[in-house]
C-alpha cells in the first residue's frame, strides 16, 4: 500500500513533532514505505507512529523511534553500518538510504 500525499504529509509531520529534524533522515523515511514491512491484520496500521507485531514474537519499532535512533547515529554517505537484529528490515532499509553499506544480521 503506497502512501497517498495526505498520509505521507501526516506521517512526516508526526516524525517532526517527535523530534526528527534531520532532513536526510526525513527524506530516507519518506522514500522507504513502511507498509511492506508490516503484514496481516496490522498492515492497515503501518503508517501510525506505533510499534507493531511481526513474526517470531518481535516488533517493528515505531517510526519516530526509528527516526530518532537514525538521527542520533549521524550516518554519513561514506559510512558502513552494522545492525544486529534485523527484525522486519525496516531500519536497515532506512539506513541504506544514508550509508555506503549496511550489514545486518538476524537470529531468525
């Protein structure tokens, strides 16, 4: 499900209101659609600022937390990032827009 322009604007407004201000992070989060990383009965809530259940008893972090964590990393375009705990892959997808390389591992 792709975001319509109004949903996208609301999504980005929610991120900004929670303190995500880095333009590179906001652009990355605008480009990466969270919808495909959420499935089943929770897919309709993919664009809400809340954690949601995914497979294996895990959760996908709420977008504002992803944004704040990513912003705190201050990832540069020449950086390589190691992520431990891939989960849905959403955070890795966001990081892929900001870093030269992203390596990620998951135990499941």
